[in-house]
C-alpha cells in the first residue's frame, strides 16, 4: 500500500466516523459506488487521475453519484478528492468504507464472528469456493447464492458484505476477501482479531482467560475466532496479524524431530 493510499484511507475513515450511520443504507450505497467504479475503467481512471485537481474530481463524482443519499454521496466525493496510489486503491478504499459502514449500521450484531463462520464454510467446501470465486460466474448469481446460503444463518449486515464482495472480487480470492472484511469490521469497532487453533473446544472460562491475557498484551479488546483442529494435538496456537504464538504439542514434536534429525 502506497503512502498516498494510507493517507487517503485515514482521511476517508475519519469522514465516516463523523457521519451519522444508523442503518445499512449507507453501506449499500457505498457498495454500489465501488461496484460502479469497478465496472468502468474509464470512470475510475478519471476519478483517480493525479493530474486533475481533487476538487474537480469530486465535482464529477457529485454528478455521477447524484442519486445516492447525501451522506453516502459526500463520503464518495471525499474519497475521490483524496490522492490514491492507484485506481484500484480508490475502488478498494470506497469498498472499505462500505464494510466499515456496515459495521456501524449493525452495532449489536457480531459481524466478525459471522464472517469467520462464513470463511470456515467456504474453506471446507471447495466447490462453493470455486462457485463464488470463478471469474466466469455471473455476479448477480453469486450474490443470490450467498443470500440463499446465509438466509436464516447470518445477519443482514454479514449477508450484505459477503454478497457484495463475491460480486466484485477483482482478482482476489474469496477467503482473502472475507479475512479483510473481518479485520476491517473489528478495527472499526476498536478490536483486534485473534485466530485460535486448538485440538478441543475451550470452555467459557478458558476463552475469557485467553481473551483477557491477549487484550492486556496488545492493549485493545481482542475478538477470538476459535478453530478446532485435531492436528494440533494439544496446547494452543494464536495468530494475530503477523504475530504467531505457538504453544501446541504438534509444534514441540516438530521441533524435537528436527533436533533428532540434525
């Protein structure tokens, strides 16, 4: 990610945090804007051109997205007025705004956990992952498939995020899309996401001790996504961003094998 995009993301996220987002309507319209840009290289190129002043680009965006409600339109124009390192970064930036807006629009829903569960379902079903990630598949059909699968199993916010992302993958794998969305939702809510791999399910007390310890270590609330994997044998493996805390029996056995072989 270039420095221009980093600054642009900070500015647009700040703009979102000062906006009033009471439901999912803002997220829906931001996804529409991201999709519109993704489907038109001419439009997205014009709105991200460094040779055109930001105010001029914002004025064009105001006209193109005049049908959006005022809050969504102002967020899109604010994003367009920023400098982005690339055209794809502009599209991803507006998509990020949409995901964050969905988190704000459904404050009582555990969207992080639902996205994690969806990611696990996709990982366990290669045919489903292929259907959702195929470049040849119809975008609307993918969205409809997500709606059918998640009907009664996930919230409206989660269904919206997943449905929109699979319709505009832009060369990205489905699981990567879901992982990014999960991190963004957690970040918007001031949390850090930890993937916890264990051989057997942890009880409530164990989960709370782990969550509390990690929260103290990282200085923020930590959301735990637990993966039960018999290959772990025993102990626990925790992944937080680029950090890995591996206290599993399988890891110690591997270390022992390497020492014996060496």
